[in-house]
């Protein structure tokens, strides 16, 4: 079954064609990588899928429902969450709070119950806290729950962002360059974490530059160049695709 | 925001260049020359000499000043630590601290002068106002420069309901609060499409429009003359008009305000506000409807300003547009920033300081606004995060 | 059917035509242009500083107020020493020059003391610092010059031209001419000179500008100096136009000029010029045709309406945040 289906997705910024008629599908429980040179339109694609920018044309459907141009918070509610290329944590909030606030759309207590602190409110707060700790454990940050998140080292911030994305209880997670700037050991850990996400039943789409990561974990690879999809297939197919080689290495080779 | 963070790091490039160090003589001469046309040669010379002395003293003692600053900082830290210990410590010690505080606050009218109680009542009204503004600026990170508008609407609602329709305090209170909250929504709906500075200026405009309406709608508000003869509140058939009674009355509302706002801050609503303040795009990407939550922040903040307004009108038994100028908005903002954006106890302290200080400086009344102005500049340069070091003021958008 | 339409159209157009023909309208346009020229001059200072520092220089209105006071002080001084009776144009010219020099120095000093230390601080800090400066300057003038209105010396006659029921005073002509001249010279400065180009470069990208050897501190200082100079001219002209000044005029004029800058799209220099004149026209026309009591409110109402339709101002470019 396909969780996500993208048809002819196009986004123009003024005269610039960021992405042009991109189409691909992501099977439930799979890991898909989106690769391509810088400026290929990968992040724009993510922005269109998560409602941060509105596509110019085309259709995004999730679980067979069209969700093109949906608002970001609605997308999360449906089960799509994401991380950012340049980490966007709530820097002055603690690690735990970052994950707690992510359960916002899965909780419901209102103003009144917060003021009178009734039973339902207390139970919900308790559950939020426990789940948040669980998610922190998943990414290995359970010992840092009281640290101010802006003070975490870079790699931990990246992992916290993933915990935050998972805390929204998504079916589809979009990771924007999860291993960028990491050393080989951190990269290996991150690959493990991504596999763990799939074991939890999440579908993962990631933007990635590290070919070892891409070839190592993805089932399907989508290659973008100048906003256009030039290839799609399994790691083996992509490795042999002349168009991809050309896009990465130039025409002479 | 991440973007401004990048901007800031860009700026640092030219910081590495050695800055020019001006001599005290030159600085004193320059400032006195600027002063010269305004007060003549004699005053300018006096200014020159005193500036020169001041700068030399400052330079000579700057080493000591630093030590003094460190000492003060350490003192502040230890006070905060103790506060935190009370907060986080065992229930019992917290309860004891709170009860002591309550007994003290309760006992004040028994030994304090009327004048002092009067000042405290005013401080209480400002605490409520500043806590309300803190929700908008400190929690949700939206700079509101026209907050006084809601204070004015609250005060005028009660004044009009009471004097025109003869509605008493208790039935008028919910009506006024509903009206203010509604006006919070009305302003927020258009304003929230705007970012940062644009939002600030539109809220400022809203504040001015509200004041001008009250000032010019003579048939309803009697214009600049104001509305007098407003009834004080009554409790069990008794008018709360004696100063000490009104003190307790205000104290009750202050405690209620702080209690409720603390609870809301610790809920998912409060967390959502903080997330929006930290990074709006990230907040939307974890499923927070940023538009609605900004709306709630505006309306919830306005609610408290309205309460303060009603209490103010009932205390003074008189309202006029003069009490609701832009300077009032600035003063409330100063309380929030001085106390530390987002910090509830800090803002209580900030409000009390800014109400008390001018009262203590009565002898030098003329200079207090000058002191407030320079104080703001110095605060931003040396301690932008306020006394309680909540959060330093961040981007308004 | 046709006659009904003609009637309807006519009934709508007739008052409009009358309105256009009436001398009241032309008179209000001239008044509006006068005030608008002044707003534009102040708005330029806001927009230039915003373009470079992204700071609402809240104290800019106070510089304009200082300009008005300084003009009165210097003219008073010149009268006392007999220069005005010797040569009125010379003393007026000197008053202008001295006001400009002093206001520019105030602007320069203000930047060095209140904004420069905050250049790496979060966005709100300099704004609050600016509010502090504004409060300081207002009370500084109130303490030194008194809280009552100051009268502009009656040395310039209130004469003018009268054409078909519309009167234009020489002061109005003077204000409109000077405003246009100042704007033209600023335009030439920005587009033609080295410093003007450096300013544009800094406004676009500070890192790149400093990498190609532009001294950013100098550019910022020059921006404040020019903006304050323009405000000084505006202040002096308004003082001579209304004949009265008060320490609080800076606040409301500043707010309106900022509104004008936002109307035109803040950061855009032609936008500020257009916004100022547009605002002046709106204000004087609505004061005449709707109600003069709310004169000060129209600026804000217009601002809110325009920002609702186009959140980045009339001439501003909308910017999407990069993700």
C-alpha cells in the first residue's frame, strides 16, 4: 500500500522553478531517499509536502486523500512530521519540554481544566511526560531531559529533533539531512536510529548527501536535479543509472 | 529565530576590529556642546565639568565597578537559588514560605500609612496588567505596543456600564471582561498576519485609535473631561471603598491572576506559546496551529488588562483618556522587561519596582522620566534579560 | 433601463465632480502636500535606518522635535544679536544649517550610545533602547526649555498667493519646494555617490559589504547623520508653518512618519517619499470631508487597512522565511 503519492508537483518562486512536475510514491513502512546536487529542490519538496510552502501545481495525496496545500499543523495531525536541515529546536526550552510540546496535537485539555487541574488534566500531563521520556530514550537522550536544548552538542540536537518529530505520532517522517555534519560513528548511530523508526512502523523519507547512508538503508531512491526528477529506483539501479552519474559528476565522465 | 542568529554572527565580523577609545575629555566636551543651545553657556560648562569628573571617576573605578557588579550578580543568583529551592523543595518548606508571605501581605494595612497602601494598590493593578502583557510578549513572543488599549476598554466598559446603565460592579465585571476579550480577538485577527515590527506598529496604532475614540466621542465618554462618579465595588452589602478594604480586594485579584497564569503556563497551552515564541515554523511543524494560539495569547492577555482596567476604574471612581496614553503601554512593557520576559515572579518584582521607584523619588520628580529613559537604554545594554533573567527580548515576530 | 442607469451614474458622479471643482478640495490638496512633504522627510530617516539596521528608530521623531526647537533657539539668538534685522535670509539660512549640524550630531551620538552596543543583541533590545532614548529626549527638552508651547519668532510674514479662492502661503510653497529638493538630492546621493552605493550594499548584505572593504560603522553613522539632518529640516519648517512647537510633537510626528514609511514599504526610499505625501493628502482630505477630530487616527486606520491587503507595504517586497 502506498502511504504517500506525489503527482506532477511543481513549485515556482517568481521565475525560478524550484521543482518541476515531480512524481513518486512511498510505500508504507519503507525508507525512501531523495538525493540530488545542491539546489536541486529537495528541501522545497519537503516544504510542499509538509505545508510550509504551497505548491504551484500538482497533487500530494496521503492515505489516498488529497492534501495538497494543507496547513502545516493539519499535516502533522494527519500523520506527517519532519525535521529541518538547519536544526530548529525550541532552543530555550528544556530537552524534555521540546518533546512534551510535540504531543500538542495528540492531546486535548483546555484552558479550564488547566486552571482547575482536574483529574483528566493531571492524567494527560502524566502521560505526556512519560511518553516524552520514552521518545528521549529512543534517541538516547533520556539523561539530558533537563538540559536547555540549545546547549546540547550538535549531534544530540539532531537526534532531539527526531525525537520531537516522532512525538507527534506520525506515520510518515521526513528527515532533512539527518547525518549532515556528523562523524562516521554518529552517522552509523543515526542509520541505526532510522532503521529503528522503520521497525516502529514509520515510513521514512530522507534527504541525504552521504551516499553510504543512502545506499545502505533506502529501498527506493528519488534523484532530483534542477527541480526535475531524473531517476528513481533501488540503490542498485541508481548506482548504474548514467543520468545520475552525469548529474553528479558532469558530462565529461 | 535561526535567521536572525545567522545575521548576528555575520555582524561579529567587524567586531574584531579595534574600536576607537575616546578620551573622557572629548566625550564630555562633545556632550556639553550638544547641550549648549538648550540651556546656555553656564549650564553647559557645569555639565562639562561634572561629566568630566564622572567619567574620570568611572574610569578610575571601573575595576571596582566590575567587582561590584559580580558581587551583585552573585547575590541575585543566590536569591534566585533560594527561591528555586522554595519552589522545588519539599511541599512543607514551600508552604511555610508562602504562608509567611501571605501573613505579611495581609498584615500590611495594620501598620502601613494610607499613602503607602495607596501605592501598593496601584502596584497591584500594574502587576495584573504586566502579567497580562507577559502572556503576549513573554510567552508568545508577540510585541504589543498598544496594550494599554485593553486596559482602557476595561476601565471605560465598567465606567459606562455603571454610570449610564446603573449596573453594579459584580454584574459589570464579566460583561466588561467579555468585551475586552472580544476586542483582543478583533485586534488579533488582522494583526496576526503581520510579523515583528509591523505587528508592533499596528498594535501601537490600535492603542492610539482607542484612546482617540474615548477622547473624541464626547456624547458617550465626555471626552477629555472623563467620566466621574463611578461606584466602588461592594461586597456583602458593603462598599469596598476604604483603602485597606480595597487593598485586600486587589490582593485577592492579584493572587488569582498569578495563580491562573502560572497554571496555564504549565499546561500544553503555555508550552505551545513558548514554542511559537522560540520558532514559529518549527511550532507549526509539530502540529501547533500558530494562528489560533497567537489569537488566544492576545485575547487571554487582553482579558487581564481588562480586569486591571475595571479595578482601576472602580478604585479611582473616575476615568479619563489621559490615563491610557502610549507612555502607559511603554511603562507596562518596561515592567515586563525589567522583571525578565516570561518570568512570573520577576514581573511581579518589576511592576512593584517601577511603581514604587517614582514614588520614592518624589523630590526629584522632574528627573524621573529622564531616569526612566536612560534606565531603559542601560538595561538593554547591560542586562537585557531583566532581573530574573527570564529570556532576553527576542524577535517580535 | 438606460435612463435609470444614467441617472444612477449621474447621481454618484455629480457630488464627486462638485468635490473636484470646489476650491476646498484644491486647498486641502495643497495643505496635504505641505504636511506630506514633511512626513516624507522624516519617513526617509526611518526607512534608511530600517533598511540598514532593521531597527525602528523610535527616537527619530524626537530628532525632528529637536530640529524645531533648535531653529527657534537659533533664530531667537540671531534676533538678540541683531542679525535678523541685518539680513533675514542669511539668519534663516544659518538657523537651518546649525539645526542640521546639531541634529545630525544628536543622531550620531544616539547611535553610538544607545544602538551600537546592541548590534549583536536580539531584535527587540534596540527597539526598547530606542523607546528609552525617545523618553529621554522628550524630557530633556521639557526640562531645559519648559513644558509650555514655544512660539516661532514672527519674522517670516504669513503672506501668500490667492488664486480662485485657494490660498497658498509662501511658507507652504517653501516647504513643498524644499521637501522636493531634499528628496531629489537624497536620491542622487544614494544612486550616484560612492557612499550612497556603499549604503545600498550594506542594506542588502552586511557580510558581503564588509568583505569588499566597506566600513559598516561609517555607513551606519552616515545613515544616522543624513536621516537626522532631514528631520532637522522638517522640524524647522513645521515650526515656521504652525508657529508653535512643544516637546511632545516628536512622538506623534514620528509615529505618522513611520506609518508613512511602512505605507511605502519600509526600507524603500521612493516608498517613504510616496508614503509621506500620500499620508499627508489622506489626512488633510479626511479631516476636511469626514471629521477633523479623528485627524490623528486616520493615519493608523489607513496603515492597518494597507497592511491587511499587502502585509509588506505598498512598495515593499514580500519575503518568505527560508526553511
